[in-house]
């Protein structure tokens, strides 16, 4: 005995369409996970650039300080 037997033809279509809609609604949202991953990637890139800029600034400050002290001796 088929499970679709008690349903008339329009009800079977409605049931199968409803089940397909439920499957579609429960699908994993790939675009959301991709956008979150891209956001994390951009945040890490910005953080890396900020650390690199801070390191360059720190080095330049030390060079300026060293040169200001050495020039006085020379």
C-alpha cells in the first residue's frame, strides 16, 4: 500500500510541494557563512596591517631617538 494512496491528486501535489519547501527552508545558508568568513578574513587583514603600521612607527621612533642622542655626541 502506497503512502500517497489516501490523498487525492491535488493534496499529494500540495504535500510534496510543502515537503520540498520545508527542505528548502532548512537548507544551510551558504551565503551567510561565506559572508561571515569574509568578514573575519577582512578583520584579520586590517588587524595585521594595523600591527605592521604600529611596528614601523615604533621603529621610526627609536631611530629618531637614537639619532637625536648620537648627533649630540658627534
